[in-house]
């Protein structure tokens, strides 16, 4: 007996928004992507009933390589457990750590004008030794261990410091490159010497290089795959509300400036 009102339920597509710089801690100026904040979102997304796929709306200039790797591995763990496809849809940018996270998806889709790539590692600091001298301030630092004061901004940089930092950055870069090779594999259509320099490209050019798999947007891609009836369910973190009287610390101001600088390096 056919009952007209018992129609098949539409497939569910969970949409996890991953937006902002990647850092271990958030600040009053906005959130930050890290495993502590993203893990509950992934848990909810992959736990939905009638789940057809999980879409990651990625919009990040990068940040902490550790948090990028932790988030990416957690995405893969859930995907393998739930046995559903994961699609990363890049918005303004999926650069550096943002691209690291996007590579956790089975496929990457981008807007033609999105920024993708920046497969490299950067370390930014400053030196204030001359300023301290002009102010008559003496830096007093004691350590146990010859390399404990690496990259101290209030001490002159030595050749040993530069060599140690360069070694560290190369090791982190190697981890990033290994992950991209593992996830993109034969889909990469350019030599590694060209792709792994830290350079970034528009979505259209990234498609030619094999850094993404198609051009489009989230709604259009979900419709193309699952039809007009597909039910998109957004999964996002609740916004934190801070009292107006709460003044940010100097560290939080610096963190906000660094995030702005990360976007600025992409021209965004």
C-alpha cells in the first residue's frame, strides 16, 4: 500500500565552518581555530543521522602547525569511522595551515578567486636590543642550558640562533610536505620544487596545479552531489561574549596584530 505522505527523507550534509587564524588560544578580538574548539563541532557533524557527507567551509590564512595537524588528523579519524565523504570548500583563503586542514578532506573545491597553497613555514619576531640600550634598561637573563634563550627578542641574535631556527623551520616544513603528498598524491600536477616554496595561487590556478579538485561554492557543490532536496545543517561554535569593561592584555593585542598580518600576507 502506497502512502503519499511517507516520502524518503532528504540526505543530510553537515557543514562545519572553520574560519580564522589557527592558534592554541583565542582572544577577545575573535575566535581561533584549535582542536579544543573544533573537536566538539566535528563530533556533532559526524554523528548526525542520515549523514551523506561532511562539508568543511575553510577560510583561514594559517597559523599553528601543531593545531593544524591535530585538527586534520581528527577530521580523518571521524571520516574513517563514519565512512562518509568529506569535502573542503575554500572561501577567501585556505593557505598555509588552512590548506593543511583542507587536505584532510577527500576533495577540495575552491572559488576561482580563492587563495590556496602557501605550503611553507614562517617564524616572525622582533629585536629590541637597541631600544633597551637607549632607554638605559639592562636585560638580566639566566638559563641552565645553552640554547634555552633561543629567539629572545631582548638579546642580540647570534649565528647559532639563526641556524637552530632554520633547522626547526625545515623540520616543520618537511612535516607539511609529507602531509600534502600523503593526501594529494598523484593529483598534484606540478613539481614539488614549484609547489612547496610557500607560494600561493588563486583557486583557478590551484586547480591546474592539482592543489584542488574543482571550482564552485558550498551550496552549489552540495546540490550537484546530492540534489536540490539535500538538507544542509550548519555546525558552528557559539560566539563568546565579553564584557565591555574587559581590556585585552598586551599578548592578546599582539595576537590580533599577528592574525591581521597573516591575512595581509595574502593580500586580504
